[in-house]
């Protein structure tokens, strides 16, 4: 990655840590980065150095954590017209990369749901370190928790979990606004 983009990521992180974050400035810095370097840029902003491993808490039919690309999330945000007054929900949120990114990009409150305690701890550490007060992470099974959701925008879970909770999601979808990055 070019040094100027590395410096841009450091400036963005510093602004976030000082509580002086502005979504439009963040977006401008992001789109200035070539698409091929945006995922690395975001990881530098968030201070994420490694891909987190799945642990023993992942159920046999669970979906392993794989981060969504920045450009997929950016398209989802733009297609859904996500605003600061909305709530973004990420099922299978892992270490909180997507919930932090969407919040920083839009100002929307973000909620991550993950069944793996180690990934939930990592996500909570991230939100605490960056002082992201409008981002929260819930430890639990999405099939159980989905019935409590009434509004939001979500990247849908992968197929095995989707089958288990599709009835609940369909009820929630009727009450809220959802968009897909798939």
C-alpha cells in the first residue's frame, strides 16, 4: 500500500480515537483509496492485523467468520440509503469489522450478533478502543435473537443459518427495512 494511503488510515484512526470523526470525511478518504487497497486501509484504520480464527463455540452447522469486503459493504450501504437515524445489524459479526465500518461510514447505530464468545470479545474490544458508543455487539444465536429485531439493515447470514431462522427473519423483515450485500 502506498505511503499516502497508510498515512490517510492513520489520520482517520486518530480522528476516531479523539472523538472527532465525521462520516463524510471518512467516506472521502476511503474512496480516495484504490479499490484493491480498501480492505487493507480499513484494517489499518481499525487496527486489525489478523483474521480471527473460529473457536470451539462455533456450532457444527455454523458459518465460519469471513470478513465482507469494503466494496461489498459500500454497495450495500449505498443501495439501502442507510442513514445516521437507521440501525445496521450484522449477523455473524465476528470481530466487529463490518459494524464499525458501517457506523463510521454512515453514523448509523450498528449491532453485531455472533455466537462465538472470543469474537464477541474482540468486537467489544474494538468498539471500546475506538470509543464507538453507537456500536454494540451481542453474544448469541441469530436464530434465537432475530425475533427481537424490529428495524434495521443487515447483511444476511449464510445459507445454513438462514434456513434455521428464515421464518423469524421474514417476520422481522415485514416490520423493518432490510438490505442485502449478497
